[in-house]
C-alpha cells in the first residue's frame, strides 16, 4: 500500500593512483589518493505519488470507522489502525450492485452497494486510506501536491488528518461519518485541487477519503485518484517557465479605444502579470501591468486581469500575456469600429454538460459559420459547478481560439453559484467586466504605476447580476445573430 520513492544519490567512488619507481632494485611505495564525490540532495519524485491502480485500504460495510472515538475523523489520521479494512486497487465503483461501467469509467474493484446486500437503502458513505513515503530531506523541497479525483456523488479528502478538499459537500453535517451527501448529477465528476506542501513530511504520509452517495436509492458510486504529484519548491525569486492559460478578452465600456484581458498564471511562482501589446502590422509594443485577481477552487495559480486603453478604433493589435520568460503565444484582436452599423455575434445557452466532449465541437462549428463575429454572448451556466476547477478549465479549452481574439460577453447563471461559491469568486477571477459605477476607470498608465494592486472585484460586475438565474435550462446549441443597429 505504501509507495516509497528513494532519493537519487551519487555512489561513492575511489580512484587510486599508483606510481612505482624502480631505483637500484628497490620499489618505492605506491602513492595512493582517494576522492569521494559528495552525495547529492534527495530529489522530489517526478512520478505520481498516487495514481489509478494504487492500492487503498477501504471500508464499505456501513460501519462507523470512528468506532466511538470522540474525534469523528480519527480514521483520517496517520496512526489509525486500518488493518481490519479490505485492500484493493483503484478505481472503486458499483452500479446496480454490479461491477460494471459507471458512466465512462470502469472500476477495478467493486464496492458493496446496499446495506443488506440486496436492495436499498444504499450504503451512504465509503472510506478509503492509502499512504506514500518520502525520503529524508524531500518534504522541505515540496511546494505543494497537485491531485485529480473522480467521484460520484460527493467527496472529502484529508492529508495526514487535515482536510484539504471537499466536493459537492453542502449536505455534509460534520456530526456523523455515515450520511448521504452530494447532488446526484449523473456520471462521475472529475476535479482537481492543490495541497499545501507544509502538510507532508519525510517518511510515511496518509491520504484519507470519504465518498458519499447522494440518497438511499442511488444507482451507482465511484472513486479514483488518477494523479497525486509533488510540485517542487522554487528558490526565492526563481520563476518557473510555464505559459499562462485561460486567456480571455472581455469588453470595456469603451471598446473602440480599450480592451480588457484576463488569464491564469502558468505556475504558482508567477506573482505578477503583464500584457505586452502593439499594432498587428508591426511597430513598437508597450507593456501594461496587471493586478492579481486571486486564487480559487483549491488551485494555487494566480489569476490576473488588466485593461489597456489609448488604442485606435477599428485597428488590429497583437498581444501576449504573462511575464518575461513565461509569455503566452501572440494573439490578435481588432478594436471596435464606431462606424459599424451591422455585425455578428454568437449566442450560447448553457454549456454546462459535456464540457470535455461536446463543448469544443459546438464552439468550433459556431465559429465556422459566424465568420464575421465580433464575439460571443453566454447566457449563464457556463459550467455545472462553480467550484469545479476542471470544468472551468474545460470551458476555457473549448473557447481557446474564440476567447483570445474576440470579446466574451457572459452572465452568471445559478450553476456559477453552486458548490458553495455564493460570492462568485470563480467568476470574478476569470472575467473582467466594466463597473456600472460612474467613477471613471483608471487609465493604463495609472494602473502601471500601482503594479499588481488588487481592487474590489465586486465593483467590476454589473449591478443587475446579483443573484442566481431562475430560468429553465437552455440548449447548448449556439445561435448566430446579426445586428443592424450601431453599437
């Protein structure tokens, strides 16, 4: 069950130099010297610490693992005795009391489904434990752990007894280990999260997981941790080279002469962000500082936003975002033409489901038909769960070509609030929109002078978008619309 990652060390070696001189029939003693190479520092493992197929201890018999202990979560601590638990490799799952595919995932190990073994009620909670080992001197080099989990219906993860991630946990009461939770959204969900490196230590480390069914008649359950990897700590001031992601253009109040940009840093070492911009036809570029928009959804990578003004109407520009050594590729966009009397845009309903499968194809087909589109309008429910970083990543992957060259005009729906994101932190980190306040926005030059200074994100949102939408679900199928009125 324990996975050990030995450190890489240099083998000690001795080079003997012997020189013999024959003088007058006498042999002089050989001069021998030895040099030993100093051992190198132990290395942070590059291979996953946990992956699909890792062996876990698990409990699937509807018994409380706390066994009456005053500490409800004692079973998640390193010293807990799990010798009586069963042991098997991931993924774990069950559907209608059989070992069969759960959505697109096929489990390797069947979980007991029902309390009595034959019919509902279902077992409400399953418990899992595994360990990995770090050699002496490795833990202090780890900045964080990055993990991907697949689950149905709700999941909580602990590292060495500390809770590090919760998914679909709104109904978890923290008063009992055995309870139903989650929302039963169909196929298993995939999510990612980050763990503070301070929570791990040299030697054995314990990962504990609680998997919840959403109701006593749930038809299936599934759990896997396809990846848990160590992220090496960088030296103070060292910048890891990694291109930004989730680059997006959003309109300003003056789209003829200004443009807003947002993106996610390529690495946790990126604490500042910049936009470099210049005419697409060639000429000088200028660099504008961005402000840090925050980290969200257990992802330690910073989000950045910047607004560049002083642009020329109806003019093509090229730009890149990031910071020196870690820039994005160059993208192009064109500022709005004040003389335009007709234009196209693409209207999208709820993307929400099929973000990793259907969504990219939908966007590609829409863009192929709307060749004169100035951008896209998104009427809420871009994702299914506001705190699911994997869904956000998939949405941006589908929009990668469109969002980097034309403006995205989006409104939050009720699903942007789900998962406990009542303050729309994820939304505000990803999108930069003009304020409805009458206070003029600062110019690019003034923003540059107060480098990366955060400002209230709430003030940058339209005041009419203050609560979840109550509208019915819409089709994801895009609609191309042409306007005959001037903007």
